[in-house]
C-alpha cells in the first residue's frame, strides 16, 4: 500500500472505524500516520504570556495497518456508470 501526504484513507479498525480523512503526516520509522480529525487527543496547556492555556484537541498517530486507501477516481467512475 502506497501512503503519501494528502492521500484520502479510510480507517478500518479502532475507535474511529469507518471514518475517512486526509493524511497529514507520516512516521515511516514507527509505521504510523496522522489523519485529519481522526484519533483526537486532549492536551492540557498551561497559560503563558503567549498562550491563553486550556484544553486543546489535536490529532494523534494511528498505525498504518489500520487504514485503507480510497481511490477517488474509481469511486467517481462507479457513480457515473449507474
């Protein structure tokens, strides 16, 4: 499976099973990917001069074996043929 930044993928296992999103970041050493709005984690930030602080949600990494490529071109062809 070829994974690149910006590719559309679907999660096939885990708490976000069935959701789709775009790859934001890839960690080839650990075989993990970060997908837009998938595997959201809460992070507590202390207030500083620059930041207000509070609770922030950010994406976490998910193992690449738990995602599947979605070929947009094939999907469009199927819709046209119906």
